C-alpha cells in the first residue's frame, strides 16, 4: 500500500523536476530561433540562485539529520562552502553592472 505522504512527495517532486527542466531550458539557445540569445545577466542570476538553493537544501538536510558538522569536517562540505563564498564574486558582476571591473 502506498502512503499518502509518498504520493504527495512524488507529486511535488514531479512538479519540481518539470520546473527545473523548464527553467534550465532557458539557458539552452534554441537553434531554430537564431535571433534569440539568452543574456549574460540572466545566466548569472540563474547560476547564483541555483547555487544558493542547492546549498540551502543541503543545509536543511544536514541540519535535520544532525550532521551540520559535515559542512566543515568533510572535504565535500568544505569545498561546497568555499564555492558558495566564491560564487558571488563571479556571478554578481554578471548581473550587477556596478560590480564589473
């Protein structure tokens, strides 16, 4: 017997997958419309948001499991922390003109 919780999870997971696929498709240039180019600013925003959402869900998962120390005691957590700290230095100038050199 399938529980109602699993059905709700599967439905929300399907929605999230569809949402991610449709938003990721924004970054892929459609060869049939040569005039349509996704802007540099849009790509920068997408990458910045993606990194922060990804990090948020890792922190939520580790926090609820009582493993938040993986952030600084594990090589994967530490490298992820470094990426989250460095990512704004790369992506923010992509969509905030005042930060460009």
